C-alpha cells in the first residue's frame, strides 16, 4: 500500500486520518472489503491459503479462535 502526502510534512490531522484508515483496514477480513480497496496477491487468487514458501496460513485464511477451515 502506498500513501502519498502531497503537502510536504503531514499535519497531525492528516496523520490521524491515515492511521484511522489503516486501523480500519487491519480489522476487516480482506474478503469483506471492496475489490478496489484490497487486491489479493496472485497466489491467494489461485485459492491457496499458505504463502509460497510459508508454513502458516495467511491472516485472512484463519477463522476466529485460530481454527482453520
């Protein structure tokens, strides 16, 4: 994700707005967000739940309580 501030040094209000957006994104399941907000990685679009070379499931693939589907 790229966040670009156009006005030089950010004001406290701009920083607060950016943090609010990031916080909101971090607390939603990726599949619940609109496609223009989140673009899944190519490996996840193929139906994989584990990152290539990884041993654990991606965060969005986990169910509440840490139990996998």
